[in-house]
């Protein structure tokens, strides 16, 4: 045998070389085998890029009265109409930006739309804005300004509370813009529109009040004495949903399109004064933390590539079929136990013991059970009735009895064997 | 492409300048250094595709013995190859050092020896060799795999070989080659010789005595040149694992011992491994080393999950020999399979041949029979008694047909089968 093992092949062994295919052929093979997954990956990447571009490139927002919001509550329509009339519409979201844009536009070239939905702007800031606007010779259109704010914009203007909306409301004054618009929406939501948007309605008392509801002296549109600061208590006429109704568009264009530049100033969180709060986490951490942690991330990826790269393809191991031989035995035993087959089990045990006793006592396999009992009793010296009861008596009823019988059978067989 | 631990630690070391001089510049500089290292190593590494390989493999190795497979590498590129070479042996080949480092200068050759200690019988393969060729910095490598199929045949261990000397001695005693001359050594006439005191008077050849005027006795020797056909069952029942080896492995051991013994005894041995078709067929009719041919044929056998086609076995035996033979069936005596197929088969075979049925007995069943310590154990004992009872019944039926049965545990089966052969030969039944 050992000579077989040490004997080696005498013929010249085959020489193996790398696959002679060129890089292009190998790439082609890779494409053929992994076509499905490559296409899946390409589609995934393309869809991700598309979604990213759509989300980023559209510059859409969802704010109410935002000039980049095409939804019913947005004001993109008004901005587009004004742009088509040659007005340069730009949005700002902080007081500093607005003032900078105002001074950049030059004197008398701007209209500023002021909208502060959350009432962030302090009265002092409002006064600053009003001063700057006046110095620049611009018009200030305040959309639903708060009572304290409107008072700072112009001493002529006062807030006169809210009013219930009506379907429509007439100009009711001699201001040329209002007269040109004629009839506008009265502020109640249009029932004909699905998911209607309604904005709160405010009334203002100024030197000149237009769109005055019946029985009121204050109007939805109030001007100061100079006519360059106005408060529009019904900004709902500007949103995309309502712009096409009645004289809404006319009023919007005339109010906002006076000057070649329109600054659409929506007050944001940036205008909140910086409180004396605790320094942020970014200010507390040392400057090397971010570069070091990002580098460690890179190192971790390198470590994964180091340890994760297999040295060669996976090797399969064809396993042979192996079944445990005593499986059927264990299965039958469990079946006996689950079925509490005391009778069957006891009968089997007794029969096996009888067969073995007959062989041990040289009675042959065809011996009568009674003969085996007699021979066993004679061999062991036990009383015949006892041996008979054990080997041929009533079958056990309980598991305990079966266990006792099984042990006694073993003892009996041992006694006979030792004889 | 692959990277080494050295590259990882280099990247980790770059953390020091990044912490010392925080900022985008040091970060990007470190990244540039890493990229340069990758580029340099990749460009200067020898191509793993320009390596040619040859394998030198042993013809066969017995299970449990160690061997080595040699891989000859020739570097056909002008660059120095610094590589990790991985020989892709399947796990059961037990490669101790499948991953080795080599340094081969351009145009030179080297040989790698992979130590193998197979843990399973059969044909074990290595389909490919992977080469990871590092650049001069030892940080980044090009990796390639070359298809280089190699096959190592792991032969049955033949542990039963240790019984061979004692069984051969018994056989020689039968043959009359030993010092003791006995009359009843066989039925075949051997020679005449002078009577010496102590010889059986019944063996005196009177006719020869009359011619020679001296008392002459006949001597007998066992029959020679009888046929022994071993049928090894590779069907589903051979997949049963008894005592850490399958019934098929035990059967192979028993078949090998019997075959060697019978060949030394002067008989002609044939072996068929059968389930529904012939898996292996060896005959000692041809010249050459019978044992070698047999282990080579038996090595790749594996149990098949199909039922044994018993009616076809008689035909397979007839193809091997048209004469009366000793047919040894190495199969299973389990209830079910045996009742349907085995009993009719041995009944019909025994009309023409001497038939021996050898089966592996599960010692776990005998142990379970004795354990009556708890209710669960008692139920198990009852199940074991049931199994043994069925087995005894089948054995009785088979014996009634004049068939010998060898029913033994895995360790005992080969010697008991050999004993059965010697007994039959002594009795002149072959």
C-alpha cells in the first residue's frame, strides 16, 4: 500500500497558463455573466441621480406665499406674472440680505414685500426696515403684518383686528391701484376648489383705506399718507390658487410692479436675535476631530478591503450523504413514548427476554413459553408463579410498572447467564 | 487588486499628521500619498497572468496519511514576482499551508510544496491557483486566478489490513504449507506420499499402495481457482453512519480484506459495486496488482440516495462468472429493504452459488437494549428489541435458504467475513 502512495506520475504534467483572453474579451465575459446585476446597478444609480437632481435642481419650496412654491398656497404665479412684466423678482429671507439688496438696487428702484408669518421680526428691526426702505425711496408692501410691526412701519397705519371673509369685496376708495383692480376676493375660501387654502384676514386703518367691508372703517388694504407703505390684510389674493380670480392679479401687479426690482422678503429664523445660549457642540470640539474621524472612517474601509478580499474564488466541498443509523430506532422509541404504548413496549421486551432465555437454556427458538418459564425457574431457583407472572403474566398498565418489569427482566437474564 | 496589512497600517499612521495639523490640506495630502502608493505598487507589480504552472501530484494516498502536492511556477514576465500563492484545494483535502509566499525573479522558476492530510476518501480536487502579486512596496497587489485542475485520489484506509497476517496463517494451515499436516484440509487431490505414523488410516490410497508395495496416503488440499464475487451495495442503506463511519466504508474494508485473502488463497476475486447501475467493477483475472486496482476503483465510491435494484444483481453476477462461485453480498439486513429485495435475491442466488450476506450491525442498538434506567430509556430499549427481533427474523429466513450470514459491528465485520471465507474453504464448500 505504501508503495502505491509514494508512486508519482511519470508522464510529463500539463502546463497551466492564465486564460489567454484579452482584457476586452474578459470584460465581455463579465458583461455576459453579470448582465442582469450590472443593469440593475446602472438603473439604481440613474434613478438616484435623477431623484437628487429633481429634488435639488428645481429649487422648489413648500412655504406659504413663497415665490418658488408652485402649490396652491405658493406665490410662484404672482412672481412669474411680475417677471413677465419686466420686474426682477428676488427672494430674501433675512433682514440683512434685504437691506443689502435694497441698497444694491439703488434709490427708487425697489418694491419690498414683507411677510412675517411667525412674527419673528422685533419692532426695532421693523423700524430699521421701514427707515431703510424710506431712505431708498422704495415702496413697502406688508402682507398681514402684526399690530406692533405695522405701527413701526408707519405711524399712519394701525391694525384694526380681523374680519370675516366675504366672497368678494369692491375697492371702495379712490386709490388708483385699487380702483383699477375693482373687485377682489373677499377672503373667504372658494368652495369650488379642492383642498382650499385660506389665509387669515386682517383689517388695517390708514390714511387711505380700500376694500372696506360693510360697516367697517378699516380696510383690507391701507395706505399711509405718502402712499409708499401699505398693509395688505388679505394676502390670499396673491397665492396661486386665487391669483386668477376677479381683480386679484390686477391688484397684485399694480401694487408690486411699480419698481423694476421686487424684493420678496419672508422673515425667517435667521432674523431672531442670537441669544446668550451655551456654545454648540461644534464649537466645543477640537478642530482635528472631524478630519481625524473622517480619516478613521476611510481607514476602516481600507481595513475591510484588506481583510475582506478573498485570496481566490470560493472552493466548493461536495459532501457525501451520511445518515445516522439509529435514526429509526430513536424515532420508534419516541413514537412509543408519545403514544404511551406501554403494552406494545412491554410485550416486545418480554418476547425478547423469552427468546434469549430459551437460547441461554438451550431450549431452541421454537420452545413453548411455558417450558421456558419452567426451565428458568429451575435454573434460578425462583418460584414458578413468580417467573410466570414476570414473563407471561398480565401486561403492565403504567410506565412505572413497565420500568419495574424491564429491570426485573434484565436481572432475571443476568441470573440465568451467571448460572 | 488586493491590499496588504502594511497598507492599512500606513493609512493608520497618516492619522498623526492629520491630528497634528488639522485641516483639509493634511487630509488631502495623506490621501494623495496613499493614492501614489497604490499607483506605484500596481504599476510595478509583476502580472499574475504571466505565470505558467505545473502540478505534480501523488497517484494516490491512503486516508489518514500525509502527502504533498507540488506546484511549479515559472515567472514569464521580466519583473520580479513577489506573491502570495494560494492553491485552491477543497477543505477535506486538509491542506496545511495552501497560502505561501514566493519570490521569483524574472524568467526564473520555483516550486511550492503544499502539505496535505486528507480527511475524506474519494477524489479531492483543486480547481485553480490564485496569485496575489505585490509591488515593490509590498502594499498593493494584483490578483489573478489560473485554472489548473488537479486531482488527488484518496484511497480507503484499509485498517483491516492488521488482521491479514493471522488470517493468512489460518489459510496456510488449511493449505498444508504449515508444519501440521491434516487430512481434512480440502477436497481437491494434491499428491501421494508415504504413510507416517499418525496419519489417518482412512486416507490410505490402497490402489497406490498395491502398486508401490508400501503404504501410501493421499493428501488433499483446499480447492483452488474458485470464483469469489463480492457485491458491494452502494444504495441508500450504505449511507448509514455506524460508529463514525458509513456502512459503505465498513463494507469497503471488509471487501478489501476478503479480496486479499481470497487472492492469496488462490481464488479469483471479482468485485462489483452496485446500486441501480455498476459503480465499480474489478476483477483479478487480469495481471497486475489486484489490491491496487481495487482500492483505486473503490476510492471514489459514495453512497447514492437510491434504492438497491436487487433483481438485477443476479444478472450482474452472471456477467462476471458463469460458473458456481462464492457470492458475498455486503449490504444491509434492516427490515423493509431486506424483506422486499434481499430475501428473494439470496434465495435465487443460493440455488447456484454459495452465498454469504455480510451486514453491519449497529452497536448503538445493543447498547440501547441494555439501558433500562428511565422510562424514556425503556421505551428506547423496547424499540431496540423490536429492531433486533426483526433483524433476527430476517437472518433466520436467509439462513433457511442455505445462506451464511455475517452480522457484526464495524470493527468486527472484516475479520468475521474473512473467518467465514476460511470456514467455507475449509469445509470445501467453495
